[in-house]
């Protein structure tokens, strides 16, 4: 499934992580894929309210939790810069799909990073 939301389709997700050699591109690519799958899921399921959106974003957050081990194996980690960048992209996604008032902490409430 391809993304139909043009605002999302044009977004360079995790841009700061790609720009910093501390974060290995092959692991960042997996994080970007998580965000794109989240967008596809939102478009497919069309959550009726912010509570339904939180279910989807928290599931994607759990995928990032698993990705932390890959960052560590590559000599990196999801630290402050990465946390902020990931959270910003989650908020961007929520806003782009009509939930600009979503609480970013609730979007990523299941995070372990």
C-alpha cells in the first residue's frame, strides 16, 4: 500500500538521525519503515478518534522498543536526539492525519527509550 496523504508522502522521516553518523543508516532505515507502516495503518484503519490513534501509535512505539537492541548492537542508542526526533515524527503523523491536538507523550506512551 502506498501513502496517499501528500503531506506524509513528502516527509523525510528521521532526518536528523540520517544526518548524524552516530546513528547507522541501516538501523535508521528500519525506524523509517516503522513510521511508514504506521502511516499505512492509519490510512487503512482510519481511526475515528484520538484514542484509536493512540492504539496504533503505541504499537509502532513498541516496534521502536525492539529496534533499540539493533541500535545498541551497532554501537549506538536511542538517546536524547533520537528520542526527540522520533517523538516529533509521531506528532507530525498525528497532525497530518487530522489529530493536531494529540498528546505526544500518549502517542509514544509505551516507549522504553
